[in-house]
RNA sequence: UCCUCGAUAGCUCAAUGGGUAGAGCACCCGGCUGUUAACCGGGGGGUUACAGGUUCGAGUCCUGUUCGAGGAGCCA
């Protein structure tokens, strides 16, 4: 008899093993009880047959409550009828010990509303879909570090308590810092721009905070972001790094989380075609495409996506109104991403709508060397990146133009005085990336305990 | 901040023009050797979000409040 985990059962057929886990579901049929047991690595059907275990143990198994904790011993056998994760294997139960008999469990196998599930998030994460999503999240986070570490990046942590904003002060959480105002970080980028001069290629990876009053499927007030920053790197070089990086994340999840993506019902063919190079379109080109789509929609034409299907989630073509100089809204991203079969870069946004530190094109200063990466299928922006201004005088001018407090950025301007170099970086949002890979419709399920507008419990 | 929709059993929902508040799931009891959200029979379970109004009579109509969902703006 050996202790086993459910994910290893395919290699243990014929052996007698002990599982430790919780009762996920139960059905009984006369002298048979089917216990769906989960142990964190998978879900295994355990078959309790009355003549095998005796009347006393059978009665206990037959009355077990959902989520009761169990230690259960039996023989592993392959059976195509056995549901579960990975499925196809079940345990022929010999003995069973109840560690704790659970009280009546509030979350059933039937449907529940969002508010109820969010109030019970501490229990909801036991459900198979949530389990699958959070396993993919862990894979993505591991793949982020693995790829960056393998490509010469050094992880350098940046502060969460910060004295000022990178991009204005309207979306920051304010905290009291011994009588002074401080803010929870919404980016580590400015500090990354300092550490590249020490290490060349760096990244920071951790939670960031935005006090935006956004109530959409794409927003959390606390989310995880990885921000690589690279010295001696222009925008074109940055995009090559980004597409290699994102491709690695997607294909690592495809390889390591096949069971999870299957459980989620994800169409993995759409993920498999994520391969470099990603298409690159300029802001100007994107504007033309958007106007074209809007005109066709308003004429009542059906506009097709990259797979030849009608565009989804376009409630009102009037929302696609845009003129040169405006930043994209969510409806614009929703349209653009459906026109491509892989993530698409949009480059050269108007300088006026982007952050002060982005490098303007020398021959066209009204646009800047910025690039957003939009995920397919309407998931929208998962990366924002740019080449940074490397000239101290130009940076100072841009800070003044934006009306930002020059004094707060003195150290940041200082970086351009001592061996300044062209450098670039980007930020990738973990929850949005996970939501896209998993094919789920709201980022709140991509975080174990999501923080949202009006929600900080549990 | 704005727009739209919603709140009825533990959960998901129904309740015809205003006329005795109902079903499925969950739970408890009984039945069945292959269930896949099993099925069959029985049982308990309600201050219809809150406050006020109209009415012989309000889950239903009106006013206000609270809470929630989706979206816009902003963003990853």
C-alpha cells in the first residue's frame, strides 16, 4: 500500500494505493456507491461495492456529505466509464476513513449566481472549473519566470509603497505613511528603468493596484503584472521579445494543463495557432479598419472574423465612433482582435493620449513608439509597452507638458544623465492572460481572491 | 460618474389582467450492481431586499432607499 496522488493513478494500475482528499460528488445505486474524490491534483471516481467493504462501511459511504475529508484505500483500475480528471481510472475501494464529516455544503453541482459564488469564494475555489483556472494561472506565473530567467532577465523587486504616481494620481489607492501621503504602486516600471542600468535586463513581478471605478469583465483593483525592461532595446526589438514571451506562456499552458483546458471546454486549436510573428498594425491602419467595420455594420452588412464567423459582442456600431487622436475604447479592441487569428500589435499611438515617458517618433512627434498587444477572441489588451524617452531634456519637457510635479521625478530624469541608452519595456497582466488562455468570460475567476469595485470579501 | 437590467425557500428560478407562494437542486427517509448535474417514491423548509403609498385585497402597481449584475469612460 502506497500513498498516491490522483494525477499519478494512470501509472499505478493494478496497485493498491491510498488517496487523501475530499468528497466532490456522490451517487449511489443499490449496492454501489460512486464517490468522486478530489485531492488537489485531480478527481477520481472511487467505487464502493457493498459485498467488498461490508454493510457497516457501505452505510458510512452511502451517507457521506459533500466535501467530507477522506482517507481511502483501494485498487487502481482502468475503466473508460470512470469520470474525473484525468478520468478513465477509478479506485476499487477496500477501506475508507472519514477524517471529518462535512456540514451541509452550500455550493451544489447546479448553477449559482455571481454574488453567491463570490461571497463563498473561499469554498468556490474547490470547484473543478475554478481549480482548473487557478492551476493554469500557476503555470502561467511559472512560465513567466522561467522564460525571463532563461533569457538573461534578472528579477528585481520594486516597491509597493510609493511616493508618487507614474501616470497621474486619479487611480491610486492612498495610504497614510507616518503622516505623509503614500500610494500603492500601479506599476514598477520607473524603478525598472533604474535597475536596468545595474543589471541590463530586469523584470518585476507582483501585485499592482488601481483605484479605477471600473465594473467590467476585464478589471480588478488588485492584479498581478510582470514588467520586463531592457537596456539597449528599441521598439522593434521589444516586439520580438514580447511575441516570443507570449507564445511561450500559451504553449506551456497547452502542454502542462491539457486536462484543465479540456475541463474548461477551451478550444485549444485557437491557442495552438499562437506563433510568431504576430501581426503588427499601426494606429493609423487600425483606425481605417475600425471605420470600415463600423460603416459596414451600419449598412447592415455582416462582418466576419478571422474564422469566417460573424463578429461577436458588438451591441452598437455607434460605440465604434473614433477620430484620430482618440485612444481605443473597449469596443474598438473587441472588433480589432476578432479580425486576427493570433495576438496583434497596435503601434504608434498618438503621443498625447499615452504616458509622458514614451519616445515620440523623431520624424512624426505626434505619435510615439508605443505598442499594445491585443489578445484574440475579444479579450483585448494584455500588454502595454513602449520605447522610453532616453534624453533628459525631452523627458523633462514632456513632464512639464503633462503638468506633472517635476520634483517627484527628479531621480527618474537623473537616470538619463549617466550613460543613458535606448531602452524599452512592457507590462503583461496575468489575470487577463489567464482569462484568455482559459477562455473564461471574467478576470475575477483568474484570481484566487479577486479584489473588485465593491468587493473586498472574503 | 453615467446607461440598462435585477432582488421570491440554503441555491437556481416560476407565479396569466392585482385574488390561497410553486418547481428543480441541496438536505432527511426508503428503493435500485455502472452512476456521469443519475433516476424513482416520501418528507421538512418562506417576514417575496428595506421603507412608505394605492387597493376590499400587492410577490405583482407607484415613490424612495439599499444591494447586485452587465456595459461606457479609464486601463493590464
